[in-house]
C-alpha cells in the first residue's frame, strides 16, 4: 500500500505539471497563431478579467514591497513582526533596497503620469508598466503557485536520469535541465529562469550549471518568437527563420559553457556543498529514474504544504522581482531611447555585418546591441527596411541573444543565481558573436 501511495504521489502531480507547463496548446491572439502552455493561457485569462485595474495592482505591489523593505531595514521591531512565511523577502541588502525604492518611484511616476517624459513615456517606463509587466505579474502568480508540481513530486528526478547521458557530454548539464528548456521553449523564458532559480536554491544545480541553464536554455517561447517574425514582416518564412534560431541557439548552448564567464563559475551548490551525484552506473537509466522519483515522492508528507510552498514562490516573485524589473528595465530603455550610447556600442559590429554581407550594415549597427534593453526593439527598428535578408538576420538575432534588461536580464540580477551585471553583459556579447554568423549563413542560403 505504501508503495502504491508513492507511485500515485509521483505520477498524479507530475502528469498535472506536464499538462500545465510542458504540453503545447494551440492559441490564437488576433492574427497571430501559435502554441503555448496552459499556465500562460490561465495567466492571460486572469489579465483579461482584471482589465485596466492591473495597473493599480502592479503599482500597489511595487510600492508596498519598497515600503515594507524600508521599514524592516530601518526598524528591528518591524522586521521581527514580518511572518516567517516571507523569510528574508522584505529584508534585502542595502543595494536591493535602493533598487526597490527606485522601482517604486518609477511605478508612481508612470502610473500617475507625473515627472519627466523620459521616464513616463510609452516607449520607456510606460512600455514596461503597461505592456510587459502585467503579463509578468500573471505568470509569476500562477507559475510560482504551480511550480511544486514539477519540482517536488519526483518528475525532475525521473527525467534527469533519462536525459543525463545526453545533456552532460553535450551541454555539461544534468538531465533534469531538459525540463527547464522545454518549459521555456513551449511556454515562457521567464518561467524557465524561475524554475532554474528554485532548483538552484534547493541545491539541485551547481553555480556553474544554474548560470549555464539560465543564460543558455531559458529560451524565448515559440509564441513570442512568432510575434517577432510577424513584426519583421517575414511570416511567410516562419519555418526558415525558426530553423535559423534553433540552430543558432544549439551552437551557442554547446560553446557558451566551455568559455568564460560561464566556464569559470564554481562547481559548488549554493551552500558550498559538492554537486549531487547523477544516477547509478550499475543500473539502467529508467530504473535509476524510477527509484529517484519514488524516493522524492516518499518525502512528501502533506500535499497541502506543497501548496504553501507554491504561495511562497509567488510572493517572492511578485514582491521581490517586479520592482527590480521595473527599475532596471526603465533605466535601460531611457538610455536606449534618449542617448547615442547604443549607437556607439553598435559601431564595432558594423565591420562584422559588412564581412557577413548584411545589407544596410551602417544603419543597423545599433540594433545588434539595442536588444540588450528589450528584445522587441530591434524588430521594430528594422521593420521598414527594404531588405528581407537584413530583417531576417536582425529578427532572428534578437531572439537568440536571450538577455534583455526589460525582463530576463533584470530577473537574473534580482535572483540568487551567481550572475553579476558584468557576466550578463559578456554573455550577451558572446551570444551575439556566436549566433550572428550562424544566422547570416542560413539567411544567405534561403535568400
């Protein structure tokens, strides 16, 4: 009977998790068709119900996060009365406290439309608060709540044993990371980052593994990739363009773990302990996966406590990450929209674009690096160019760069992953240098 209970504890929640996070579901949004996952559909449905009130909810959450953090930092008595449920959520370091306060300031200015147009413009802070962050809020809410279905009932242990013989030699990663990649690819890259972060905090990944997965495997979802393809006016070339993106991402995923800065990250877990061993070489991968999954399921004493764990995940994401995304994202977009910084930074890429025989190389130099602020900006900037080859290359490149400060970059900085700002900048540049020639090669083959 006990064995049956463990099997059910493993199988039932895991199947629900697969259905919610990893099963492709067709969707249509206006003229855009594609696939996504159920969690994203549920999140979008919530946004539809909330309507225009989502703006006030976001501002309230961000300001409340900043105020509670400030009060807890300045008053030991306030910190003492914060429930243990929130852990150290409202007691960040001074640096992250300042970031939350900046995020709260931006939120108030943007929502009530006061202050400098640099911050509140629809192309800077307005774009973040009104267009990007509502989706983040809904995804954080449901993904955080439901992540225990993937994390806590044995699914990752089972898949990890099956995929390790593939993932370890090729990508230097444990097999369980295949779940992160699939979840990002079908659903949302931010969910992949959050999934990786939780596993790193639980001691399942080393610092190096977590950094590699978050920056190489938290891919842009199929649905958003289709939006980019449509924006550059190449929907008739969806197959070719997505093939170029997939190939470029694969090449980058093989190379990036083998070069700095990722190769220099420590093979130690978050607490400094050694990396967990993977499976048993004396038995088959399926048997090892089954044993590991059942052992994990046996640790589940009360499924309701897993729900509490999910609620805590959601609280950490909503109160901890939303202010960070708004603060860093707004600053990045202000720089991109109002200064020539990215034009200067893009100038060194012009000779490379000319070497690769990309038309309009002088005009598009800035677009190569401006994707660091927001993934959608390069597609907007090249949408009117007369060269389909150029639009193909820049649109595909913006997807393969992965790191953009209006969302994923800010999430990485706000998480406990072992990634500093300089790491993120270097990874963005290296991914650009690796994927650009691959995409250009494919472009010249199809045009």
